[in-house]
């Protein structure tokens, strides 16, 4: 029943292609961002959940990426 209904919709074959292109472009953008992002930004964001709101003047003991 559903197959017959979907076959009568005009240009239904283009929607899977559009979905794939959006999916591919999104992950391509994320991959590009992951390789071009500043490593200091990644380190700061990874340490953010561990901070208690006070600023320390001591250097970080974590190794650099």
C-alpha cells in the first residue's frame, strides 16, 4: 500500500539524493573543522568541565597536544 502511494508522488527519487548530500556535506564540514581548529581551543574546552570557577596562576600539568 505505501509503496503504491510513494510511487505516485512526483520527483520522489530526488529526496534520497538530497538527504545524502546534506549528510555528506555536514560530516565533511566537521572533518574539515576538526583538522583546522586551534589545539589550544580544544585543550581549553576539554579542561572546562574540571574547573571550579577559580582561576589558577600555576601552569597546567597536562601535556600539550
